[in-house]
C-alpha cells in the first residue's frame, strides 16, 4: 500500500480495514465504498451490504434521509457560506435550547473532538484552573491524547477516571481538588452508567468548584435527543453533542450554562467553516424528524431486537462468544479470541453484512425488524461455520 495516496489508508482511523477485519489478509471483503442509502452501503464494485456501523454512529435516520437531503439541498442552493453569521445558526441554537433546556447557550464546531476541546477550554477559562479528569474517548486533540507528538507538558494536565468506579472517582476528584477545572465523561461505556457514579460526579465536582461536562457525542440524538443527560435526568454544567446531530453532515456543539458559555469572550474558539449552513440546516431537519417520528424510541426498539439476538448468539455459542456489550442502541459482541472476532467480521462481510467486531454497532431508523433478523441470522451462520 506504499503507493496509496492517503497516509495511513484513510483519514478516519476506524475505517481502516485492520480496524474492521483485524490484522492479516482478508479476501472477499469490502475496503472502499461508493455510496449509501437507508441502512445499505455499496462497495467500489457496487455490491450491496447491510450496514450496522452507520458511519460510526453519525447517522441515526438512515443514509440520505429525504427530509435532511431536502434541507441540505436548499442550503446548497442558498450559497453554503458567506461573510456574516447565518440566520440558521441562531435558529438551530433556539431549536436546541427548546429541546435540551440545559443548553442555555451553544457554539457550533465541525467535529466532536473540537467541541470537547472547546468545552475543556471554557472550563479552564471559567475556573482559572488547568487540571482535567476524563473518562472515555473525547477525540484526537492534544489535551485528550498521549503518545508520539503529544507534549508531555500537556499530558501532565490530565488524568483518567475509571467508568462506574465510585470510590476511585471520588478519590481522584478530591486529590486534584482546587487544581481541577473539569471532569469530562462519556456517559455510556460498554454499559449503562451507575446512578450513584453519576451522583458522585455531580456532588464531588461541585464540592471542589470544578465543572462537570458530559460528552454526548455518541448518545445525543440516539438514546434521547438530549442523550444521557435527558435519559437519566442529569445536571452537567456543559454538554458536547456531535455525530448523529446532523445525520452525517459535519457538526458538533458545545453548550450549557450561560455563565460558562459567556467565557467565549475571554478566549478564542472559532473556525472558518463552523457556520457553513448546509450542516446547520441538516441538523434542524434532523431534529424535526427526531421529534416527529420519536426516533430515540424507534432506535431503542430496533436496538433491543438486535441486542436480544446478540444475547441469543452469546448463549448458543459460549465457546466463541463471551457476552454482549453495550446497550441496545449501541452494542457489540465480546469474543473469546481475536481469531473468532476476525472470523465473524470477515464472514459477515462476505455474506453482505458490515458488523463491528470490537466496538459499537448502531441501528438507524432504516433498520426494520426484517433487516435486524437478517443480521442476526447471518451472524449465526458465520458462528456456526467457525465452530465447524
Ligand atoms: C464520545 C466521543 N467524543 C468525541 C469523539 C470525537 O468526535 P470526532 O471523531 O467527530 O472528532 C467521539 C468519536 O468517536 C466520541 O465517540
């Protein structure tokens, strides 16, 4: 692949064939795609697949949803960008405020990583402190990363808290104390959050004068429009939204308490194309569909069907599968061995199903009962083959 023009094969790490199929040769599986519609994608040879990966959770209504397409087409017709703040920016902010009342003010960005970085920047500006505790994945930018290229000085300013571990969370927040600017968490990591863990996060951050940020990049517009904050009735200072918000168009949001958001005046959070209006219009349309069709409830129903099917497979193939992981709306199987995991991803793809082996599969509005059954039946066939 040394003559391939894209460094590292593709600009989205999780779309690398190794991420999907594991290390080693995998013949007869798609690596490139040409188009998508509903719950299907077509590879570069025009073979069709049922997709359970759904752009890594960035699409909840199905690919090319007609209402979103119309809104985007109108925004393209209207010129895409310009020198002034577009009307649609404030309109979308008002929609979000109405649907997620904790978003007293918002700022728009293009990626989840940017919006998380903006949330952390605002927390540091608001508190005048530097330390950050995090739990989960918050993007690739320096504050949230480690390894070659990330300055050690930046890494010293953050630490990790373990998901659902109440004692350790309390200990770390208290130990960081008056140096702590914020705690940022993913609310669902392979399991539902424990109510007591969530209560500890709120109480302990308040106790030391730090902010609590919930990164709803995967969960907003999926488990509820307002994500875990809405589902579990939480009270974060800031929230971050992304992925499914604009059904595949690039858009992310940082928002929350007005007093914190107003600190944008003291720091610099800005991007030339944050206000292109195709994504903003797509998000408005997406939110309309979300409400009209009660999309989170439909995703829960379809997801529960998939989750139950995966549970049956875990029960029938205990020699290959350890357990199901996640929640109905975002789930996968845990395999006993990397070879089984690879075998399932490759076998399913050869049979026309794209299924994530070690990270979440996401259903969409386009995944009806028949499609979900097809996915589960295909996985059963593949597991049967591997066992034989
Ligand atoms: C919870 C969470 N936060 C942040 C990000 C980063 O978002 P993006 O890839 O749009 O930068 C992701 C991406 O997977 C995510 O799942």
